[in-house]
C-alpha cells in the first residue's frame, strides 16, 4: 500500500504539497502512489528558479520507463528552489518521494495560497481516492 504522510496535502494529479514552516514557500513532489504507477523514473525536467508557475498547469515532466508525465502544480507562485540532486539521481523520486525526491519549492502568491491549499486533499481523503 502506498505511503501517504498525514502532514502533507495532496492534489488529484498525485502531487503532494508541504507548507514550509514560517515561510510563504510550498515544497511539492510526486506522491508514492504516482511513483509506483510511473515505474522506474529515468529523468526529471524542472523549471528554472525564478520561473512562475500556475496552479492546475503543468510545470515539469517526469519520465519513466513507461511514459512521460506532466507535473501539475498545486499552487501558484515563483520557483525559489529546485531539487538539483534529481539531475544525477532521478530514481530518488521512486526511492524517497517525500524527502530526497522532492521536486520544487514555490514561493506562493499570498492572494491565492490559502484557497489553493484548502482545495487540496488531506491524507485520509487522498488515501481513499487512491484505494488506500
């Protein structure tokens, strides 16, 4: 059964979101459920630091041995960090999707952040939606 940490929020596009304490930054990544469905991840294409992203719009790609999948941002804002470790070790998305396999840190648009984060599912709802 996929791991669904209770302290995260989840999109219907199988992206997790974590508010960074004391900051207006949200870290995102691919859920355990999604990485299992993808199979072995062989490449990750991320936007550049400084790029703007919009909620519900693709902002990155994850390529696996099965397919290439869009990463749809759950929040709007500006990319302030990207996981550079994925360039040499994209398999971290598979082996540690919630820690070392994170994708982006996004400084959220304060005018939209509360509503966008509230629209995401809690762990229980996501687990039920994914058969957990």
